[in-house]
C-alpha cells in the first residue's frame, strides 16, 4: 500500500490534545484547480490499522475506478477526526457513531457520517455456563470499564435478563445504574484487557472483540450478544465520516459504495475482525439522525 507525499504535521483540536499524524500525506485541500480523486489531488482517507491487508485490496478497487487514493495510517483513535476537520484528510473510517458524537460535542465540531461499514456485536462469554439462564442468582459478571463498552455491555446483560438498568438504560449507562433489587447478578467494571483473563474467577464477562481471539475464543462462543438489527444498536455502527460541507461529495460517496459492494474488501475486513463483523448498508440520512440523537443526549447530560 502506498502512502504518497509523506510529511509530518501536527493538529491541535479543542479536545485539548495535540496530535501528531503518522505518515500523513499532503493536505487534502490539494491544488485549488484539481478535482478531488485525481492524480494532482488524491483523496486522503484516514484509518487506524492500514497494515490490514484488506486496505490494500480496497485501494486497488478504488483506483481501478479511476479515483486516486492515499490511505493515511494513524496510531491511535484521537487523531483522524481533528485531521479531517482541519482539512488534512478528506474522509476517515475508524469509528462508530457514539465515538463521533463524543468527539463532536467535546470539540465543538460537526463531522458527519456518510456511509456505514459494519457493526461488531459485543458478547457475553462464560467458561462455566452455556446460557445466561444457567447463571445463578447472586453470581458476579464483569464488564469493561471504558464508557462506551461498559454501557453497551450492560445493555447486553439487561437484554439477557440478568440485570435491570435505571430508566431502561442508555448508551451512557454505568454500573451505578444497575438496579440491584431487580437484578439477578452483581456487576463489576474492570479494565477491558482483563475481562477475558478474569473468566475463571467470575460467572461471565462481557469481552471486547479486540480480546476474544487472544483468549482462544470466537464470536460463536458468546452466550449472549447485542442484536445488530435492533434500532438501539444504531449508535454502534462503524462509519465513514467527513465534514458537513462534504457529505454530498460524489467521489467520497463513491468510496463508501465501493467498500460496501466489493466482495474481496468485505471478506478481508471480516477476516481482520475475527469473523465478528456484520456488514450494514444504512442510509446516510439514518446515520446522521442517529448521530444527532446521541449528541442531543450527550449535551443534555
């Protein structure tokens, strides 16, 4: 995979983070006269983990349609959104709607989703019980302690009949929202990296997809997981995002279509996720509505 015209830059966002872009190509603004996606002004797409082979497959598929593309790799998730906002990138693909909502609210920004990629169900795993119904009353279950996955894990536990959450729960629930007198199990939040290794000591654990493979597990081993077809799962859809000014750009929207329809790209992305991804083609109007709902909830807190 080629990363052309590499130069280091720094972007400061209103999140209070100074971020250094890794392997960033020349500004997405390009030549004032060159159309986006041409050799003089290739599309700048920011991702995290460009070393995954399917990104090379994707780049080939895009350029086969006459669109010049630079894939810009980042080392962490704090970098691509400020770079997109500042015009160093045209578009990025690394996050779900909740992550983008948090960024927009904290940074005072207005990046928007223009296409969906996949949703990665989060699962409940146990080395003692084959179903949530088998878990005894009073047993301990653990969830990741990061905000997004903690809330998502708690919603899985609620849908499995193990706990009850105050006001039905939300994408921002914490263990403090577990209604003890209406719940069958106790819940403790731990570092996400410890959820899998803690399985021998608890009845069950919500484990991020990032850690199931290293633990010798597969998505099929989950005894419960969230339903990607449930409207409540919409905030967890992974997306392509760009600036509000570029949501209708034909070239950028074509990039989304290529990702969503190329079988080799999707097979590679599925392999990279350990088989846990479920691809979705969600209208961008629905994605933008979901983003607005999540942002409104955040701002009301």
